């Protein structure tokens, strides 16, 4: 698994969506989850899922933050290296996490936070150093619009089904989810795809026209294979 994860760090989310499309997976990119103060570093890790439902005023209260089923409890269950993926139902009027919670996630070794909702305390969140992909920022706390109900169960985030321990890859183009059973395929085929596109870019830089190059015809494929042997 470790070597596969390392491969994925060199494969763009764009390439991954193309590889998954080859297997019939069309919903792999999470709508709404975009980088907040992007660091330039691609992150990869297993999903640790969190689930919110619409606000229930008798349950979603400041007092609920002290209960065993709370975002605080969920953070203490997060293993090192995971990527927290929170289903906030696309609600953008209540920030699910703020600076204190993200700092605790950093201290626990969490790799990143991904949500189709928003965060609060932007300055503090950025200062914590936790990479975050979200739909923006809002001042109100989560209980103003959402009820937290649990973690490590299947969720929907940005139109994608996410199961615990699915592999998450996030970069400047957003976030994709890779089903566990397709991990090796995506890593192997994706690495070759990146190599091929790198060669195509070099050909375009030389002035080669696109027809027959992208996508490649037989003549271009032969030149590409010859180039690979030289490497």
C-alpha cells in the first residue's frame, strides 16, 4: 500500500478521473471541495468519514459539543495519516470546523480535511497548517445549520459516495475518491498516463500539431514507445 500511495502523489486528480472513467466510474470528483489557501502539495490518504444531517434544533446545540457523539469525539478517533471527509450536504452557511479543531487534527497527524461544506475561523485554520478543501468560509458554527451524527460510515460528499478507507487524492484541481478495489489499477495506469502526457507536452513544445498526437495515432505511438526505450 505504501508504494502505491507514493505513486499517487505524482498523479494528478485530472488523470485519476480519466483512469476511473475507463472503469465506468463517472462520479469521482467532489463538487464544491476546493483548496483553501492551497499549499501546492498533493495529498493522499485513506478516508475517515464524518456525517452531518440537516439541523435539528433540539440536538444541534452548543451543549452537543461535549457529548460522546460529536466532532470532538470524531477527531480523537482519527488515525494518523487519514484524510477526514465530511458530508456537510453542501450547506455553506455554517462552518463545520474552526481553528481549534483543525489544530487538534494537525497534532493527531491527520493529513487533510475535505468537505462539501465550509469552515470558519479562516485565519486560524490556515495558521494551523492543515490542508483544507472546502466550499468556502462562514462565520456561524456548525450547529447553526447542521447536526453531527457520526463517523466511519458511508457518506455522500460533493456528489460522490465515500466509504471508510477509500483512497482520497486532493490537489489544486480538487478532490477525487478511488474505490479500494481500483487502487492498483489507477496507480499503475495513472503513472503511465502521466509519462505519456509528459511526452506529448514535449512534442507540442517542439511544434508538433495535435491531430495524430493527442490522441496518438499509430505513428505517434511508435515514436513514444521508441522514446521510452531510450529512457
